[in-house]
């Protein structure tokens, strides 16, 4: 069993200056609870009771779990704590999109975004404080990297959103219908925390979200995709952003390690686990004059002609110092048309939350950068 909250057990791994903490119960999936309760000599059905208290009734204290014995409540409180991440700030866009800044260990903060639509609500959660991968068109990448979030900090974002949004949308039975791990960070480089967090999102004793509606998005960590296939059948999205290796090496540097052919092979393998009607999503950010030309569309058609997938085109969302521009509506439509007329399934993502910097690729949070990348980009931006 993986210790998904390991970062919280040892002072000096992201909690400098803070006292030693108990493991956070919010990141424990069924398997972890079953192991702990067995160790305590308790019956397996207690797992169900405890998970419901944590993720359906949102208690913050074991003492409130009134259908379990006082002895067990005390034992749990000695071994675990219930600590929801702290909300630093909340912003509401004119289009209804919400963005929260959430405190993470070590003094940093990450962002999460909720995008309401008439028939669904999508929560975009973060998996790391910053990101080590440095995709060239991504604001998070320019923040550098600090640390992994724990499973409790990842699933805690869903817990916060579900509670907060229930008041905002009283008419909806379920407000958060979809979760995408497309916020800050590369989820497959934080596998041991992401896997139990995803389990809890999909578990009926957790947040009960359909496996079709929980999506893990990767920039192309190929070994992580194979590992994921052994663990879950959640949906998978890949950030392609270029139709050939030469361009992708520049835009998504992890491509130098895991080129497109290897990535698509891993995706085919993953898709094989999903069943007939499910496919992988291919994300493609359109950058004006860089990857949005007719030849790029033609290369996409060649690349994906026999690869069952849904393509999601994302017109670039600018941020200061990015060095890229958003393509015109006409050129986005032309690119879409070229793919669609070749028989590919393709949609264009509507930009949401731009007035609060919550659009795709704009999330920055507050990252105590350990990579010096943030300072380098600031220097470049001020020089230009
Ligand atoms: S696009 Fe994703 S993987 Fe790439 S730098 Fe941004 S957060 Fe990291």
C-alpha cells in the first residue's frame, strides 16, 4: 500500500519550521483505511462509516463520528488528523468561473478553478506546487517547481469545492460533475498521491464521480501512463501541442525524453483498458504562427488518422512575458475544419475565466521556486 501522505510525516520535507504532524485522513482511500482498521482490530465495515463522515458529511473532528465507538474515535485522533487545505482567496469571474488560491505546505499556494456550464460543472485541480516540465506556453511552468501536493491536498480541493458550491447552486443535485487534473503540475510525476486521490474522487464513499468524468492530464510521462493503467480506469488526456517531434521538443520539453510515437503507443495501451466507447483526449494549444498553420493541421491528420481520440483545440490564453499570441478566430476555425474534414473528432475549448486569470495555461498560484526558473523568466520578461 502506498503512503500517500508521506510528505506530512517528516519535518523538513515541505514543512520546515512546523511541528511534526499526524497523517492527514483526507488522503486515505478504502485500502488505506482497511489496513489501519485491521491494525486496530476493527471490523472492515468501519471503512464505509469513516469515509462517509469525511467526504459526505465533511466532519473536521473524529469526535463528531457519532456512530463509531469513543475508543476508536480516540485511537483515530491519536494517529490521524483531519485537515482541509486553507483557502487563501476566492475570485469570481463575470462568466461564473471561480478560482481559489489554496495554501500548500512550505508557504506556497496553488490554484483550482471551477467552470460552470448549463448541464455540468468542471473542477480543475492542481497536483503539484509549480511544475518541473516547463512547457513553453504555460504560466505554471514559468513559476518553477516547489513540491508535490499530498493526496489530502489534492482531494481536499474537491472537498472544498463541493461544500462551497452547494450554497452557490442550491438547485443542482450535484454541482461538481467532472474533475480534471489539469491545474498546476504534472499529475504523473506525483503518482503516489494522485492515485489515491483519484480513487476517492471516483469512489461512491468519496465523491462518486464517474470514471468517464475524472480525467488525468499528462504532458507525456510515458512510464506513468503504463503505471496508471495498472491502477485505474479514469479518463486520460495528453497535452500534445505539436504534430511533430522537432516542434514538440521545443514546446513540450519532456518530448525529448518520450517522443510522440512512444507517447501514442502508451495511450493506445491505456485506451485498451477503457472499453470500446471511451477514448483518450488530445489537447492542442493553438499558438499563432507557431503550430496553427495548414501544414501542422495536415501533420495532425497523418498522426492521428488511425488513433481513436477526441481532439480539444485550445486557443492560447496570453499571460505577461509568454512570448506567444492567440490565433484569430478565423484561423482556429480553419484548423478545426481541416481536422474535422479528415474525419477526426475535434472541438474548440471556449475560453473561460479570463478576467480572473483562470483560463487554461494561466494558473500561477504562489510558488516558492526551488528551480530558479521563476527568476530567470522574470529577468527575460523585464529585458524584453
Ligand atoms: S502545461 Fe502542464 S506539464 Fe506543462 S508546464 Fe504547464 S503544468 Fe507543467
